[in-house]
């Protein structure tokens, strides 16, 4: 029976230590949660929502954010494709022997000089 009493005493000691630590962490977490709720409510008001306690406006913001992300990905892909195309055309011009447009322009200028 003495051993059972020791186990119970040890349990009480360990639980008290755990409770003290957990209680402080819980209070901090609860305070952070309340601050978050207040901030979200204030953001909703700023965005024109009237007393949106369910924060439904966040769904709209998420949709908008996803749409912006898709557009940005498409723009980056398009820019990358255009850069590849430009480099390919530049390499093709160099392979053919230089820039023909410059040669044509200089020939036109020489023709203009002739009287």
C-alpha cells in the first residue's frame, strides 16, 4: 500500500508541474486567439463588412489571392516563353551571319548618299 501512495504522490507532483506550465501556455494562446479575432474583425470593418463575426469575407479574399497568384504564374510563364523565343531568334540570326537589318539600313543610307 505504501508503494501505491508513493505513485499517487508522484502523479500529483508531476501533474502540478505540468498544469503550471500548460496553464501559462494556454493563457498565452487564448490571448493570442482573442487578439487575432479582434484584428480579423477590424480588418472586416476596414473592408466594408458589417459585423461579420463568421469572417466570410476571408473566403472572398482567399479567392482573390488565388486568382492573383494564377495570373502572376501565367505572366511569369509568358515572359519566360518570350525570352526563350527572343534568344532562339537571336541565335538564329547569329548563325546566319549577323544582323541583316543593320546591313539593310546601312545599304539604304549609302543609296541615299548617291546623287
